[in-house]
C-alpha cells in the first residue's frame, strides 16, 4: 500500500504524539508499505522553529528512508488564543500546497492527524483531489477537550467547531482513536468506521535486566511534561517522600519546572530530586532503575490516556496513578497499580506506603505490567493488525 501521513507534529520533535506517529509510520514501512510524510517545521515544545529549519518555507528530507516534506508555520507555544489559532491555521493553509505532490504519489490512503480541526478539514480536500481514501486519526476530542481545560466555553463558536469535528468523522473512510472513549465518541457522532489504535508500547525497548527485589529507599520516578495539567509541583509540596522511606525522581521540562526547582532548593530534605530532561533513548534505563512510577493528572480530559502508562507497563513498574478517566480504569482493571482521585495526595501517599509494605502484591503487579505490555498494548502487534485491517478495507 501507498500511505501518506499529514500531521503538524513529527520527528525530530519529542513527545507522545510524535513518538506514536513515528513508530506507526516506521512499523507500516517495515511491513512493506510505501510511506510519505507531510508535516510542519519542527518547533515543539519550545514554540521556536529548530535552528536547522529556520528561514525555510518548504524543505524535503529523509527520515529512516521515508520522504518527509515540511512546510512553514507560525511557531508558538503560548496559551493566548490568537497565536494558537494562527499556529494551527498557518500550517493547515501551507499544507494545501502539497496537492500536486500528493497527486503524483497515487496514494491508497491519506492519514490526517486531528486536532487541529483545520488540518482535518484540509485532509478532506487533499484526499479528494489526490483520489485516495481518508483516515482521520483522532488523538484528542476537540473542542470538548478545550472546553474541559477552560480554553473555550459553550456558545456559538463551540457549536461551529463541533460541526467541523463531526464533518471530519462523517467524511473519513475510517476514523482511528487512541482510546476507547475517543472511539465511542466518534461512533456516536457520525463516524462510519471506527478503529481503536492505542499509543501502546514496544516491549523490546525495555528488555533490560533488573532486580525486582525491594530495596530502601524505594525509588519512584516521574518522566514527562512538567505542566499544570500534571501538577507535579503540588505533589512535591504535599508528600515528604523521605518520611515514608521513598525517593521521588523527576525528569522532564515544562511550565512548572522553575517552581519545582525553587521549591527543592528551599526544601532539600524531602527525598525529591530533579534531574532535568531525559532522552527517549535513556528513558528505558531510568525506568529500570526505579521501583514504582507516578502518573498524575490534575484534570481529566475525556479520551486522554497518558502514554507513560504503557511505558511503565513495559518496564515492569507498578503505577501510582492520581487522576480520573480511562487511564485510571486501565490501571485498576489490569491490576497494574493503585489509583487515587485527582489531587487526593493523602490517598496517593497511603497507596505508596501500602504497596511498599506488601512485596507480594507488588510482585504480582510487576508480572501484570509485563504481561499487559506483551499482549494487550503491544505496539508492533497493533501496527500489524492495522496493516492487515487496511489491506482488507482497501478491497471494499
């Protein structure tokens, strides 16, 4: 098959969507498909176009022997409404320039990553003119998620955006969602064909020898975005890890980074350590050095499942989840950790103390984590299933 991917985010950017798309593209190529990428100049998470791409309107490159065509966009990571809208609209408009290129490729499928909704609409037009089938890859339910984060309120604009969202679902030959909640939402709002394609994980990345014996202090790790939606700063202020025989090791960057660093400088004896950013290549080793992982969500976003859950599974790390939503259900239903409600730091602390004092339960959770990563959430297996599914749909 000949498959194109239209996305605003891609390698060399780092992040869960970028990694998910990169692994999907690479996996589909290894299965014999011809893959082509249409994307923006890399700028995430700084909101500044990377040095090697500055000053360019269009550029072509190869990543893992896959052609990547990039277009300029207005780069920004601000929370202000107008710059964010211009960021999305600018790339969506530039992506229209790819129509002649796409027609020459004779694609079977064009996968478009949405949100942004504007890119989903562009994907409808490009697939039509390129005479290929459109796959809408829905990573976030928009505008619902924006409303839940307080970025938009219900009103005329919200209803317009909802209509655009539903148009994408109805126009696509196939809609993929990264969580069961997203798939259910699409199916109930006009999606004709829906397919669950989770973030998942490649277990082979985490096959590093480790000692599962509990040693003290117990090491707990958080590796990811230090944003307000994660609320790591409040966890640092609410739990004295040294007092419960634990260490909390933090890796990452984001809006709360400075606050966390300042707090730890003023409170150095709480068993909390900030190590800066960890690369994707280094992450498996860092996870293998820990006993538990912490996955926090201050506010649930319908359909969102933190990718850290899957990586923790593969590393055999029981998960201390604090938050709501489908992520909490995955942890509970598969017995791979313990769950506390969002901002319930007392229960989080009690969960940590409980699992540390029950090594038999912890060992069972380690086994469950590794089994889930190998079976239910195995990314290479998911990519193979997707490949087989698309081959079947192509003939219909």
